[in-house]
């Protein structure tokens, strides 16, 4: 299962960053779906999904750099 959010501006200079969450079987590293998570059992290998493996990606956004010139 892959859950993605898009970056959005909440206020001037305040961003909600883009994220991507992948939920995988801890035994076979296969992407699992919502039905497998509800029964907490991998359809491919039969492993317990009560504590699935998760990969989280966060997109880093940059803020403008302000320079003070004397």
C-alpha cells in the first residue's frame, strides 16, 4: 500500500511537505494492500502483518535565504 500526500502552502513561508508512505510485508518485502492489513496476514507468504515494515519518504522543500548586506 502506498499513501502519498502533495506539498501545499499553508500560509506564507509555511509549507506542508509532500510525503510517501509504503507499507510492506516484513518477511517478503512485498507491497501489501488494505485487505491484507485488515486481516493482518500477507497473501504471498502468510507472515503476520501486526507490525508491518514501513518506508517513509519526505520531500524537502527549501525556503528563500535572506542575506543582510552591510
